[in-house]
């Protein structure tokens, strides 16, 4: 269990996070907030790359900085951009990182084969990574994060720049990994976490806004999200969420306390909540 207790992080006079308290158990947690809200700061503190100004972070009841290498033994981390040697193959790269992470040599080859299969790179295991697409490189990144079979897997903006097919493949991989470990996925791409996150952590104004299942978060807007033809004028206060096309033409999607005449009430999505919360 990973526990964040009253954590505050300041950079001089600027407060990046304030009085943050969270408890993580097995499952997928989506860390959702706009850019600049403190997601990466939190991730870096959870991975011991930064230290809280106040408060503490505990792994199974012990402060993570006191655990030192023992904490990093249970930690897998994929940063937004990870360094790699372009002329290496995935197999060579994973052997190198396995040595750095202290994976026993007798287990290394078997573990690498298992992970390359997991991320669907067995056929490319001995090809140079300089020829890889962004999605293939991200899959290598997941493999390296899993080398030590971590109990805590942290992924920072892992789907940025990936095409829809690679993002679906990534979500499937994460879902399979979350059966017996904590997975924390930081992103501002709502669709990446809407279908796989057991809990969604939202930050606002550098504080915790909520930590709830997606369905629970969306229920707060039930009956308030509606669609109506784009040409219809609306004379009541509303928040325009966006526009989409259907067979009958353009539709506006909006939030109103009382749906206007002619509007069709629809089920709220996590994206609707995101736009509503962050305006």
C-alpha cells in the first residue's frame, strides 16, 4: 500500500501541491488534471526524484526515503521521455537495464522474453530501436519498467503522441498488468483512463479535488448534460462542451442546470466532467 500523507511541495514562493493525502491499493489509478496542475510533481515525489516540502509518503507504513533501494526494488517507472541507445536492440537494452536494476543474471533472459511477448515485440527483439515508431518505443519503455516485476508501476504521460491503435494496445497491456499491483497512470488524455482506471484522481488548484471511480465522478453531472442542434439559440446559462456531427447535422453538447426546450439529455462522460471542473 502506498500512502501520501499531507504532502506539500513548494518551489520558493510557488506552491505546486498543497496538503495532498491519498491511499493507493492494487488497481489502476488515473491521475487526471490539465498541464501545470502538479501531476508530474507528484509523480516525481512518488519515484523519489523530488522530496516533499512537508508531509510524507509511505510504502506499507515506512517512509519511502528511509527505505532507499528497498523501495526502488518494488518500483517500476516510465517517465514522459526515457533515454535509450538508438543502435541497441530491445533485447540489448533490456539486458543493460536488468543489470542496473540488479535482476539476477540467471533470470534475465527468461524475464526479457516474457516482457517482449507481453508488449508484442518478440518479432522486433533483435532490431535496432532507431527504426522504431513512437508506439514501439513506448512498449520498450513499459518492458523496462516491468523488469523487476514491480509492485508499484508509475507511468507519466505514456500515450502522448501515440496513434489510436497504439493507445488501445497500451490500455490493454496496462489492464493485464494491474491484477496484482498498483498502477498509477498520469495523463491529460481522458479516454486513456476512462475505460481502465478503477479510481480517478483529479487535482485542482494544487489540491486534491477527488479520488473516486469514473462512474461516481460522472454521476455528479447526471441530468445536466444535453445535446441540441447547433442552430438552436440557448437563452439560459450554460457551459458549451463541444460540437459533433451526426446524420442530422451539427450538435452542440452543453451543461445546463435545466435543459432548454428541444435538448436531449445524454449520459455524462469523464471528458464532460474534465471540461466542467477545469472550465
